[in-house]
C-alpha cells in the first residue's frame, strides 16, 4: 500500500516537474520571439544606442563584459541575417490586416449606397408611374415616351446597383440621360439639359451612382424650388492626369454652412474608399448663381473599351 502511494506521489511529482519544464520552455520561446521581432523592427540607430549602453555596463566593476560582447554579436547577426525576413513577414501580416479592414469599409459603403438607392428608387418610380397614368388619358404619345425612358433607365440602373467598385463614366451618363428625360417630361420647359463629355472619356473609371446622385441633388435642391426652373450642364475634362466631372445648375444655390445630405455624404465616402486622398467632391457657388458640384479623381480610361462603354 505504501509502495503504491509512493509510486503515485513520484508520478505526480514527475508530472509537475514536466509541466514546469514545459512552461519554462514556452516562456523562453515567447521571450525569444519577442526579442527577435524587436530586432527585426528596431531602427539601427536605436540598436546602436543599446549596444553602447551594454558596453558601458560591461565596463563597471560588476559588469559582464564578455556577455555584453556576446549579446552585441548575437543581436548583430540576427539583425543582418534574419531581421529583414522577419520584418517582411510582419509587414505582410500588417498589410493583410489593413486590406481586410479596407475591404470591410468598402462593403459598408456599398451597403450604404444600396440603402440610399432603396430609399430613392421607390419614390422616383411611383412618381413616374403616376405621371404615366395621368398622361395616358391626355397625351398617349408622351406617356409612351416616358414609359420607354423609364425602361431605359431601369436597364441602365439595375446592373449599376449590383456592380462593385467603380463603373465607367459612359454608363453613368447613359443612366443619367434616361433619368433626365423622365424629369424633363415631369418638369416640362422648367428643365433644360446640356451634356458636354468628350467621346474618349466615356470609358474612364467613375464611381457607380455618383453622377446620378449629383444630378438628383441639383434638381431637388436647386431647380425644383425655383419657380422658373432652370438648366443642368454636365461637363467632363482631364488635366494633369485628373478627371473632373462637373454638374452645374442655375438654381437657388446652396448654403456654404449647410451640412451634406445623405447623398453627398455617400459620394464623399465612396470616393474616399475607392481612391483615398486622390479624389474629392467639391461644391462651389459660381458668380453667375446656382451650384457647381465637381468630382475629381485619377483619370483611368479603359483603352480596350468600346466608345460607349
């Protein structure tokens, strides 16, 4: 009986010793890799300062000069031989994490744009269908034209709403033309439209729905409140590798102190996610009155795209 208890006690002591050794080993490995990661990332200037301090400590009566020299040689070797590789691994990990964060931000913006469109589309569609219903009795030909414009608009819009990232300026213009045709039918002589976009710029990369939102904003806040209505001019130009698309109206103008609405805020956020600091949305009040909304972003035409892409 005593032998059995002694054996069990010896076994428990052995297990405890093994556990302690394992914990010491794991701690040593953890400390080693932290030291290794520090060497990989520390600047040479700071490392040299550490070496000088080690040498100074080694010169004191209680110093360990040989161990200090050994530390310097070891750290130098690790910094030269393995530091670059380890730093590259850490940089790659950081880049991967950052890419995941940017991807998540991009998905959030896409969801916001979809939510925005879900709010805008039903109201626009119901008004258009109601207009068609009124015109069927009084002006069947005009009703048929608006009906065809609505079909064209939906054909251009639905693929854009499902698209990710940036579309092309040409496709955004196709959608906007159909939309403006419907709005001209609704507003009559109160809305005039001019589009001046060179053919070679139609294939340029341009955020989906951004142009549409600027046009809707110009009509809603600039022209509809104006009794006489007005006109919208859409222009595009390229200067020093930057594409600028302007939406101008001669409406009631805007307040410089007013905050962006949901639409403009989404355009700004979308530009930031797609292009960072290389793109911007600028609102200006021309001397002639009205509002100019300009989207500026890197000019990236698709040289293989068709003329109407």
